[in-house]
C-alpha cells in the first residue's frame, strides 16, 4: 500500500480520536471522498482504521509496554501512527513488519515530526521483534474492552462467556441483509447480486436473511438502491418474528429510526393492516421515510412523536407496540467501537431509567389482548431483565410471554434482548 493510503488512515483516525467524530461517519466521509481509489486500497484503509479503533485499548497496552513515553502523553499524530502501525504488525500478515516500520517513519517525517522519527522506528521495531512474546494480563486487555465494563459484566456472566463475547466483538462480523420479499425472491436476489459481483449466501434459520461478502461500496449495488434488500442484523430481524403480526393488525413502533424493524413487520402483514412508525426528530423520521419510499410498501407511515409524550389518539388502539428503546448498545460493540470510549457506567443507569419512563407511557397504546415487545441491542441486566421485571411488577394487567438475551459469539447475530408481554383481556 502507498504512503498516501497511510496518510488517509491517519487523517481518519485523527477525525475520530482528536475531533470526536463517530468512526462510521468519518470512514464513510473518507471513502466517499476517495471513491477513485482501487478497491484493494479502500479495503486496506477500512481494515486498518476499523481494526485500530476496535483494538485500541489493547494497542495502547502494547505501546505502553515498550515505550518510555506513555500513549496519553504522545502528540496525537505520533499516537495514531503508532497505534495503526502496531495493529498492522499484530494483525495483518500481508505487509512485512519492516515495511510497516519504514512507512511509519516516512509518515512521521512528512507530518513535520522528523525529530520523533527515531522514536517511532525504535518502538515499532521492538514490538515487531517481541510480538510473539506479548501476553495480556486480563480479559479487558485481551479483548480490548474497558476494565469497568468487564467488572460490570462479571456480576452476571462468568469469564468464559465474557471471553467468548469479547472474541466475537473483535472478529469480522458478516454484513447481513434482509430481502424485501415483496419486491424480489431470495433466490432471484442471490442471482442478481452474483451478476453485480457480490458474493452472498443464505443464512440458516432466517428465511429472508442473506450474508454479503466481497462488497466494496453498498451504494454501488443496483439491488440496494432499488430497495430489494435492507441492511439489518440477524438479532434485529428476530423482533418481527417474535412480534408475529397477524393480517390486519395495527402496529406502533415507538422509537423506529431508521425503520428496519417496522419495515419487516410491514412486510409480514402482506399488504394488510397498518404500521405507524415514530421517532423523536424530523431528521430521524426523514431516514425512515427514505427507507419506506425505497421499499415500495404502502401499509406503513412515519411521523414525529416523542415516545415520552402520550399520543392520546393511540390509546388502546394497537394490536402490537414495538418498543425497541434507546440503550447502551453493548451488544453491538463489534460494529460501534466508539462506544468503548464513550459509554460510562453512569450512562447505563440513566438509560435504564429512560427505558422505564418510555415503557410507562407507551404501554397505554396496547389494546386489551394486545402485545408489547420490549427490545434493546445491549447486554445489561439492569436495562433488560430487571426493567422487564419492574414493568411487570408495576403493571399486573401485563404478563410475560417470552424473554431472551442473545449473546454475541454464543447466539447468531449481535447481542440483543427481546421480551414479549401481553395485555390481559378484561371481561
């Protein structure tokens, strides 16, 4: 790879770590800007940026073990050059270590740090020599997880489960999509994607799901632009399956952006019934409306509605209320490495309280005999099982139908929680 690719990597990492950009947005902006690059160059940039951010807590431990100047005291440019280079040394086989060291030194000089080029060279060559001997003292370092989070999880899970989840977060999760079967059959889409040069395969036990590999730029896919498939994780697809809408049902999705679950339910209704999907802001509802327009579905509408404010018109109207609520996102750490740096233990408590407050409002929309589905993409009993227990204790007119915590590396898909509750029929 060229030194220009490494300069782009550095630019992207600084956007995230120095300027506070979200990694997926920074990477998208950079890949949009450099669309002219070869596919293999774009893949290299993506791999190194994503890998550096995912493994950052571990990379910092390695660098601190071999550098007199600790990572926190380094100049931002030098810090990101070292992190991305150590990621390549530890986890990429294609580029020889000597070349990684040389390119890092050249980049440090190019960025005006000639006086530190010897330091960069020395640290990287030492790590390269010693890499087979490097070991990690604990689960947090081994799996690049915040120590507070590992300690927190140890209240509920044994070390083996945490290690399995940690390894799953660091592995390359496949891109799963749900086929819009109202527009195209699964087999027909597989054939079409093959002609587009995209490798795809069916996912066992998920009838409308396929995994995509060898895909460079999703927006280039004619099938994607035509709304023939929708990017959605397997765990998220379970919501529609567990909700099990029957033809003619009226469904309200109270925090629905960007619309994947509501669209799935709309498809399962086979053109019947109605789905009202809501979210807090015009921007989020705009995303939902874009996806509805692409889908071609007509039994679904989007509107702005604060889930904490009671919609009087909706009281006791819904056969199903889907409450996929704002959460800590600990089940998707593999896809959102920013969370490792941003989320705090205090956030978990605040989010659990917010979820309780929303459930206390939206329960009113469930008609007698109707269903309330509560879900999150997190692994945290306080937000999940405890909240469901509190809700049921406070609302004896609801009963628990089913409850499941899905764990990454143990169950297919992201970490996810789903509880299905039913309102009793009075009289």
